[in-house]
C-alpha cells in the first residue's frame, strides 16, 4: 500500500496556477522517499496535471508510477502539461483547498477589474460634467490628507439613509460655522508616523514631541469649539465626546519641551548639568584669555577660536614649543597653529563628561515622554480619525458657504426640481437663474434653441447639481428637490479620436451605445447635440431611435438637438416634453432662460437677416430648407438690395509680351537683357541713341551694342523699386559725390568722368 504526504505552497499567476508538491511515498515498512513533483492547473480549464521532475530509479518509484497510472494520472518530465482529467489529484484535500482559494483569488481579481472599470467610467462622467473641477475647489478647503483623498475618491452615494446623514452633516457644519466661525482644525502632519514610532518602541525627538503637543492642543480647541455648538442643539457638536485632548500628557510635554529642545526645567539633573557646563565653558574662556595675554608676543591673533570642538589660541608656528598645550589644527598657510592650552584641556574633558550626562538625561526624558505617547496611542489614533472625519464634514460646509448653496431635499420618486439653479463654476453675477422640473409623468426633456443659447450649460447645471447632492453636498440653487440616481450617463462634447480612427459621429454613437447597455430605470442620462455629426436626415432618424430606447428604459434624460423632427416627436410622445432656450431677436443675444413645454427654434434666418443677408438669399434658403416662403416678419426685416461687393486686391500676373511688342520695346536703364550671338546676360546702363545703339553693363566692362542684337529678359520695374538710384550700380563713388554737391548748388573743383 502507498500513502502520500503532500506539502503545497500556494503560487498564483494570471493564467496558470502551479503547485509544487513534495510527495512522501511509504510502502509497508520500507523506508520513505521524497519526490519533488509539480501539479499545474490552467485557470480557464478544469484540468490538473501531475508531473514528476526527476524519475526515481528505485522500486518505490515503480510502485509510485503504477499507483499513479492505475488512477489515470499521467506523469512525465518536468514541464509537461497534460489535458487529461486527473482523478487522483482531485482526491487530495489540499488540492481541493487550493482550487477553492484559486477561485476566490480569481473572483477578487474580477471584482477589482470591474471596480476599476466603474471608476474609469465615473471619472469620464465627472470630467464631462466638470465635477472634477468641483472636487478641485472642494479639496482646497480640506486640511488633512485623509479628507483630500476621500474627496478625490468620492462617488455618488446609493444608500438613502447614508445620503441623508451626509447631507445633514453638511447642513449642521454650515450652521455651526455661521454661528461660531471656522473650526480650529489641524492638518496633523506627521502625527501618524510619530505614534507609529512610539508603538514600535522608538524614541521621538524633541521636535516630534512638540508636534504631538501642538496636535493635542488643536484637539482641545476643537473640543471646546464643538461644545459651544451644543447650545444650538446641533448633533454634529456631540462628536466632541469622541475627542480626548490628553491634557496631562500635553501639559507634561509643554513643560519639558520648548522651542524644539528639552527645556532646562525638565529635570533638576538636566538643569544642574547645563549650569555646570556653562560655568566650565566660562572658566575655560578665561584661562584661554590669560594664556594669550601671557604669551602675547607668541600669538598670531588677538582672539581665541573653536577648532574641531576645542577652544584654541592662535600661535605663530615658530613659537609653538613656547606654549604648553596640544596642537589641534593649523592655518591654510601653515604659519599659524591652533593650540589648546594645557590649563584649558582639563576643563574641556570635564565639559565632555557633563555633556554625556546631559545627553543621557535628555534621552531619559524623551523616552519617558515617548512612553506616554505609546501608552495612549489608541486615544491619539482615535483623535486622528475623528479630526479627519470632521475635516471632511466641515470641508463640505465650507464649500456650501463659499458658493451660497442650499440643502437639497432627497427623494426616490424620480423627481427633480431646481429653483434659481446655477452652474457652481460660473460667476453668480453673470449667471442667469435656471428654473427646471421633471418627473410626475415626465421622463425626458428635449431642449432646443439657437447656438450659444445655453443648452449645454442648462443640462450640465441639472446633472452637476444632482451629482453634488448625491455626494452629500449642498446645491447651488435657492431650493432643490433631487432624486437619487443609480448612475450618471453622459454624452457631451466632441469625442473624435484620431489615434483610434473615430470621427465625431462614430465617437458619439460608440458612447451612446455604451450608455444604452448600462442604463436602467434609476439612471440620469445627459446627451448633447443628439444625432449630430452626420447626414441630417439619417442623424434625425438615429436621434428619434435613441429617444425611443431612452423612453423604454424608464430613466430620466435630458437631450439637446436642432432637428425639428425631434421636436415633433417629443410633442406627440407621452413622457417627453419640449423645452427651449429664449433668444432676443432684436439684440440677437441669447437670454439663457429655459422654458419647459415649448419647442425652440434655431433663429438662423433671423440672425442672418439682421446681419444683412439679402431677401433673395433668405428666400432661396427657406425654399431649400422648408420648401416654403419666408414669414412676413422676416420679410420686413430683410434687405431688398443685393450684396455690395467689397474691393479686394487681386493677384498680379506676369505679363508676357508678343513678338511684335518685343520688337517695338524701348529698353530702359536697369533692364536685364540677353546679348546675341554670345547669349550673355547684361544690364542696360544707357538707353539707345538715334542710331539704335545702347550701352550694356557686362561683367567687368560696359559695351555699346545695337538694340537689334539685344533681347529683353526681365524688365527693370520687376527687378528694382520705382525710385531706385541706378547711379549706385553704374557710376563711380567720386562721380556720385560730385553730382550730389552740384545738386545742392555748390561750386566744386573737379570733373565728372564718364567711363567708356
């Protein structure tokens, strides 16, 4: 009979689980033998394989092999991975446990991946709704790292009780700050690390203990602050009962630690040591001064100095044997040696002994104070947790005060009401209040209106306030009723991605389809410019199909569009209403007011007419768009005249001369010409005379030549500016100076030479 004793360390990889086992094989009364084997399991297949790394060469190995084969267990060389079912392995209890643990790990990995996916989706939604910017403002109002991290990781709360408690805390913190001012909270920087050092048996420095004392002082102040809130019957104020300032420990640290060092009054021994050190140092200086006065002629300077921790006098090198003492150091030049006098050395040794006693006493005091921290570590940690929690709560109240926000009423009846709502990131003075309501039979709102009329801002304002409320924050409204949503699904902005070959329309459709897969009856859906980015007719059809799916899901949804067919669909469909953004046709400015129950218009014709588009063009546009005529009010607005053309500079093309024009061409100074039959290029420097002979500037010379042997290459007006002085090119410097003086009316001596 063969029995097996197996030890299995647990190793997990992504796709492969390997068990390294040690098999103890015992047959009757024979000696036992150990064989190293590997049991491998492919995660996506319910298969185990049993492999022996080195096949033993004893009889026990044969018995082991027979046993394994009799149980339908394949084995071979190390690295083999068999696909056959291993019945034997399944009978081993350890392997059953391993299988269970493996499945648990796989389940945890799936949950983690799912959580990461939800986190990514939520982050994308936050970015589209600009909730990430709200978080950035919110984080600046928190002091502790815990609160900042909690804000960064904040997600909409799905529990009604938890959400009600979170909003109540925000409201109470706001009231408390309105009554008593901002709370005396502390960042608690480093406190956790200091408590951990104390718990591990370490010793805190004087600076660290002073930091603990300051933190305990902050706890005491916060406790008093909360106690004052009990007058107003605020439940948040009763958190003070969970704060313990540890007054005795705080006072002990305050008494013994000051200015980042152990105070002289911390103990009698410490005070005595420091007084003696001070006396010895004074005596040492006095004796050093006497030694300098006694050997004044030997000194290189008139004052003592500290070198390598020793009080030294500067002695000239040649006199170092004249002074009783020890050379400690020398100057860079070597001309001066710094000696510790013998009478000073005795004091130095005494000071060192006193400093050792001082240091030991300081260590004793620091260890004693650290022990107090260790003994009360739980209380301090409780204080830390409470301060961090309060910091998070008060940060919500600070945000409400900064934005003058109001407490929302939460419901689960799928009803949203915003009175005088505004976008939290917009300036309040320039923000037009939003009036919005949906629910009680209305599941969807289709918003239309002109471009830049505020449609996108309106739907963002609604969704952002809903998300803020579901995170336990107050909302930027005068009054608000917010329903709880299981998810916030958004399709806002141009999602084109060149790296993934996604156009605007493709990106929108991909996002919309993902939304429709994840939507349920408790979702809030926001879609901007529904069906845009493609052919208008097809885009309109897709927009209506999307609205139909949204309606079937039972979710609340807000969409914006320019399609008139979508307006008509909303008008004749139960549960969906139209809404419009108002527009001033006289000033051509949007009013940013939302009117629910009315369909809007793009106002493109009105804007074009007011900007001066002629009546004929608008009539053509109306016929093409609606196969009709312009409204009467638009006809009166239109200009009867045609568009007046504005003068625009034209491209000047190079003129090509005909053969006849070339023959009759009169050469001018500066013309680039070609001379035949040599085909050399020159520049005309003197026009033709009555005989038809002109002068041409050639390289290094000027020649006279008949104009019949010359052909124009480039005219002078294309080579030189209109007022170009050709004397710079064709005349000498002396001649130009003489001509300049003659032009000014001066009488000059000299002659103008003409070079032939």
